[in-house]
């Protein structure tokens, strides 16, 4: 039976360090979060981020915009926030409505306030392993593994999902940590043949029940990045938790695994932004 990795507890440690530093140095730190439309998952993230801000002593500025807002109006708001000295970090929740170009939005955020590390220059620096802002979910995963004492060096790591915000940067960070990496996606042939090779298996697909026990090697470490609803409407990941936990050595739960770590790294990046701007 796998050990369950307690992402919530690790995240609490990180947030406490941030809170203590903000208090010790009497810093005023602010994060602006913009959500466009009413994606239910996005709303949950934003609510949780607000709570993290309160816990860390970070001031939260929230902008809930209707789904029909024009790209120009959104860019104007970002430009205002770029100039606002109270705001150290700017996050635009993804996904965005189709009429809004996500690259244009990301590139409009000031490089000093890009706490998601979604701009092309920040994403490029991830390749070199040399950056101020860490992509939140991949860094949250790497930090969780470090805290749990799991090394990736030399191991066969399989990432399922190739999104710009999780799969691709995670693969690069694993490579920087000397893992052997394979990235799978919807066109991968013989997916379970590949996933069964994994010493560490990362799933960032966004489909409930996608990773089943027959896709997992005995003793593998399984990291579930998915945030989905099951048929009863309950929050769940990509991994069939019960059956995979029987086979794995370690597994992350949903909720309480990767999600809290992502948000803890966001708080860390917001504090980094404050320091860069001071
Ligand atoms: N949507 C899902 N995860 C994230 C994230 O880490 N940042 C942003 N901006 N949107 C997301």
C-alpha cells in the first residue's frame, strides 16, 4: 500500500516561512488575481488563493470579469496593475474565453510581476534551470518530492500531458534534476506500455479515472496533477486512487496533494516579486 504524500502539510510549512518573513521584515506584499467568466474550477482555485493570501499576510486584489469582456479591456486592466505599486504579482486565471489570446495576455504582464512564469522569457529560463519565478505547479511538485525525500536522479519519469503550464515545464525541470524523461500525450501510441516503465508517473490530463492500476509499475511514485469532478460531483484527480494506491510506493491525493503546493509556490513567487521590485 502506497504512502500518501501530504501536499497540504508541506504547503503549510512553506506558507509559514513566507508569513514569518513578511512579518519579520514588515513587508507589504500584494497579489492581483483576475478571473474571466465563470469556470467552476477556476473559481475554486481563486477562492483558495485568497485564503492562502490571508494566511501569508499578502494583500489580495481580485477582479472577477464577465466572460464577454473584450481583450482590450482585459489588457488595459493588466497595464493598470503593472503600474500599481501595491500589486507585486499579477495572475490571470486560465483557461480564458476563446476570443482572448492567452499569449498576448501573458506577454502584457510585466516581467517583474509574472508570478505564474507564463511569459515566454520566464518559460525560456526554465529550460536553463535559472529563474526568479518558478512555474507554480511543476515547482510545487519538485518541492513536494524533495520534502518527501524522493530523488528523481537517473529515474525513468513519465509525464502524461504536454500543456504549456504543467507538462512541458515539469518535463524540463525533471530533466534539470537529472531524470530520464518521456512526455506522453493524446497521440501517444501504446500509452500504458510507456506509463508502465515509469519509476515516477505524473498525470496532468484532466480526466477523472484516466490512470488505472494496469498502467502503473509496482512500486512507482504516482503524482496526480488532475483536478476533476467524478460522476457524483466530488473533487478527484486523474488517477483511480484506490486501485493505484495498492500498487504504488507513494501517491499524491486529490484534494490535498499538488494543488496546495502550487498555491504555496505562488505565494513564494509573490514574495520574490516584492523583493525584485524593492
Ligand atoms: N489554471 C490552472 N492552473 C493555473 C495556474 O497555476 N495559473 C493560472 N494563471 N491559471 C491556472
